[in-house]
């Protein structure tokens, strides 16, 4: 004698939501840049925060994409100071393919180090180790009054 199949729970009867299309925010968008006074359509990655219409590069090779800045701010006695800024960056029409990299400005002089994935991850590991050392030392300091 066989038993009838058990009914499925009510929640299992509802369809599982899914989409065959990627989320719109992950798709590149088209932007128009004025290059030497000529409008040029540029495929802009989802992470780019630049207003390509406001920039007016002279040459196509000068068109760039830039991500939102990630700032490390140091507290000072009379305020604070940004000591490092990192962001995604790309020069899509540059010779060599326009690879995406992490631009790191470590002294505020707008001289960026171009770190590709492995170098950027190594820097992140060094910063994490440095933060762990600061935490270890901080635990030995007197607490705030």
C-alpha cells in the first residue's frame, strides 16, 4: 500500500521571482562627451560618476571614467585631513586597451598610483595589517574621559 504524496507547503506554490535581465544599475550607460568640440558617444560603466558632458577633453585618449572616491580621513587637533583617496579609474581609449585599475592618491598631490587588481589587493592587505597594529596599540592607551 502506498501513501498519497504529501501536499507542498503554501509558500512553495508561489512562483520564485527571477529575471533574465541583469539589474539596470549594472549595465553600462551611454554618455556623450565633447571631444575637441565634437560630440562622441561613450559607453560609461555603472561605477563611473563623472559628468562626461561637462568635461571637454581635446583628444579621445583623454576621455576617462572615474569611480566615487574612497577617502581615508585622519583626525587632527583642529579638524581633519584626507590622507589617502582611492577610486576606480579607466582611460577607455588609451593605447594598451584602457584597463580598469584602482587609482590611489596617497598625499593629496593628484599623483595617482595605478594599481591593478593584485597590487590593489596587496595594498588593502597592508592597510588591514596596519589597522590591526593601530588597534593593538590603541587598546594599551587610556580610554577617553
